[in-house]
C-alpha cells in the first residue's frame, strides 16, 4: 500500500519534468525591421503627426508636433522595451529624431 503512494509521487514528478522539458522559453526569432509592423508604427507615428498638422493647420504651427511625438514616442519605447523588441525601440528613436528635424524646420520658418 505504501509503495503505491510513492509510485504516484514519482509518476507525478516524471510528468512534471516531461512538461518542463517541452516548454519553449527561447525568445522569438529575430524579424527584420522592415517586416515588423510595430517598428513601422514607431518610425512613422511622429512624422505622421507633423504631416497632419502641416496639412490641416499650417507649417507654422507644426513645430509643436515634437511635443506630441516625443510623448507618444516615450510610451512606445517603453512598450518596445517591455516586449523586448529591439527593432521597434530603434525605429522609435529614429522616428522621434526625424520628427525633431521636421519640427525644427517648422520652428525655423515660424520664428526666423
């Protein structure tokens, strides 16, 4: 009777080890940045805000888009870090830099 109890315990441990060995803890395979939709979103969200402001308001007002793009970029960068997506994080930084240059151009036209 007692040997059956130990048999159940050992069988349970064997099943747990088998399940543990089948779990895939490896990170997801690297995807090229141009195939990653989240990287494209991160890259284009800031310049898109600037372009919408230029088209619907004016180029003199579009310099403020850097504040919007910077704040959205910060949160997208945090999402990229949370999901461990380096392509998205890098594209986000590039998107914020592109928006900064576009906003500087708008500010140059507006204030100088």
